[in-house]
C-alpha cells in the first residue's frame, strides 16, 4: 500500500497539518499508521467528515423496556468468571451455530453438523470450496471480533473492513475489505442502497453517529441501529449481511450481553423487519426482534449456570 505524509494529505484535503494530526490521533483517518511522532496515511484514504457537524437522525421506535433483559444480565454477571469447561463449551457452541446460521441465511448449504466438521478441518464431499471457506472464514472473523473486544479496540471503518476481508478471504480477494465501486439492488427488498460514490461519506457519518449521537442509547438499541444502518448502506459488493451480524454481536459482547444467533428459519421475518426499518426509519419491529433473541440467549445461559 502506498502512503503519503501529513503535509501531502494537508495539501490534498485543504486542511491544516495540525488538524490532520488530531484526526489521526482520534482514529478518524482510515488506515493511518504512527511512526514515532509522525503519521503515514494511505494514499487512497478519504478526507474525514467534519465531526463538529451533527448527523443525528430522527429514528422512530427505539424506546423499549429492557428491564427483564438487564435483570437476567445481572444474574449472569454474578456467575462470572465462568469455569473453563463451561466457557469453552459455550464458545464452541456459539461459533458453530453462529457460523452455520449466518452463512445459511446467505445460501450456504452446509448443515449444522457439516459446519462443525468443516471447522474441525475435515472436508465434506459434494460441497463446494466456497462453502467450506465461508465456514472457516466466519470462524476467523468471530475470533478477530473477540480479539478487538479483548483489546478494547474502538469500532472503526478500518476494523469493519478487516472483518469483511476475513469474510471474503480467498473467496473474492479483489473485493475483500474494499467498498463497492458499483451500484447494487437487494432482491426482495423495497429499500435501494445508496450510490457507490456516497459510501465513503455515509460510512464516516455512521461511525461518527455511533460514537457521538448514540452514546446515550441502551446497548441493545446501539447494536440494532449499528446492524440496521450498516446494512442499509450496503458498503460491500458481498458479505454485508454476515458483517452486519458480526457488528451487532460486537456491540452486545462489548457491553457484557450474551451474543445472539439469527436463525435460518427466522430469515423471512428478519428481512421483513430490516426492510421496514430501512424504508420508514422505524426500528421498533427490528428492535423487538433483537430483544427477543437476547432474551432467548440469556435464558439459555442461565439454564446452564443456575
């Protein structure tokens, strides 16, 4: 990758060297790397949007009673840290079922048991190489997500691109981790994603909104909006759904909630409430859907702990 200096970026973007250093320090320049006291900036990095401008949208339907969910979370937290045996078994179950369902929603034909075997390193006859890679890559993306959380890494465009790059690794290396350069439509949906030339600014706005405007929202509301608004932008040619579900669980796990699995059999309702949110900015049906899954997940964990 080719990099440019602070002064070169200053001339390119028509903002001061000092302002660019601040933007780099704040993690606002995608891919910027610090060497000593200097910064190197990817030559194709996009000028950050002005964070002093508010991007608050008038979302509807984000008021919800989370008291029961938070009560169960409190009970679960009392059992932390979990025993190694329980933690490992929960983790293995999560990876297998999350990987199976997230890929199945997108058309992967591996069964749950076949997914488990593939993740153990065994090849399944009659299944394509791509389907095998989708399972392996999704597991790697989950592990990367957990590493981000463990290191208290903030959400950024850079990390979103890294998650997506893992999803499409060796499947579509040309588009892995790269925003789309063409317009797309989503089959069966009313919502039409934005034009490709709008993606850079929309993704910057999303991250800024997430960091600044959503701070006062309940973590489950933030997780729901992060998934919904990301996939509404549809920044990648492929892999947006899997990436969005990883981002949803990133926000839940980071805030101490149990992760959820959107199951293949719930695909129709999932798509319906998502499209409704995208076309009306009313997130209540989708928020209710996510809250139900968090409740289901917490009930499972409590049944194993109590």
